[in-house]
């Protein structure tokens, strides 16, 4: 049973560039959330996708956008990269919404902006 | 605004001892409280979770204690082992409000020494 998989594992980008990160949810899961984890900090919620729509969003600027595909996989796009966007980007998947869902995280994508 | 406060920031425990990590929250709408374990270079892994209708939940060597009136919850690791050395995060979300977003604490780096 494949868990949550993310690609790539590491990425180096130049300030001002754009980046796309990818996530495949755990088998059977249909909901994907994205988190940003700065070094030494807890993950911060970016947004959540369910039924191919952005359902919830955290305090992140519009430079952060996403998409969910019919097979439930998801992409996170960040435009006009800033040095402060350097972080571990985590994807979490769950089944549906509600009281009894549990979120499982992937290994993350380490983004470095230079 | 930090809604989940975690302490201590770091903890050193002897092998076989009890590790205790504490969290306090402000949002009374929170109704789901998971703990995650994270090893370097990996994503957070769900360890154990509790809902406020119970005061304690035990799974193997891991126990969550929950005090609704004080808005506090803690993780106890019994018979701590070197393999438990990791960073631990508490988190919370308000499921009944349809809020799947996990708000994380700042993390506790646990080191188990022989």
C-alpha cells in the first residue's frame, strides 16, 4: 500500500522563478492538504483540496496556488519565489472530510531559493 | 497568532525513563488533537490522536492525557528508547466546524541517552 508520495525530493530555484511540486495521495484517499515547514518550526497550513476544489486556505499570498486532478493527485505552484519561501513543503492526504479523518504526510520536498 | 503552545523546546531523557511533552491551546473550537513524530529529512508520522470526549488514550508506550478545562494535553512516552529520539509535534483542528486545518505546535526535540 503506497503512502503519500511527493516529487521532487529536493529542488533549488533562483529568486523570482516559479516552481511546481507534486503529490500523490495515499491509496484510497481523496483529500490533499499542503503545508510549509520552515527549519526548526512546525508545519504551517497552506491550503486543502477536495473534489478538485480549494476548500480551505491558510495565511499565504496568492503567489501560492494549487490544483487537484481527477485521480486525486495534486500540485502546488509558487510564483515569484522569494528567499523566504525556502522550506520543506509537505503534502498530507486523508479520506473525505469530517470528524474521523486522519492526515498522513509524505516525506516532503525540500525547496531552496537562492 | 500562535494557537498551540508546546513545551519544552528540547528534552533529554535517559533510556527507560518517561518523556513528557506538553501543549496548550486557546481555541475552544478545537476538537481533534493528534501527535506527530518526525525524523530528520522525513515527513511527520501520525503517532496517536485524541478527541475531547475522553481524558486519556493509550497506545503501546504512548499515552495522551487531555484536560479540557485547562485546555492542555500532553504526550507521555513510557520506557523511552533511543529509537524514540525525534522531533514531536502536537497539533489541533476544529473538525465540527468543518475545519480540517491542523495547527501545529513549534515542536520538541527529544533525545534519549543510554
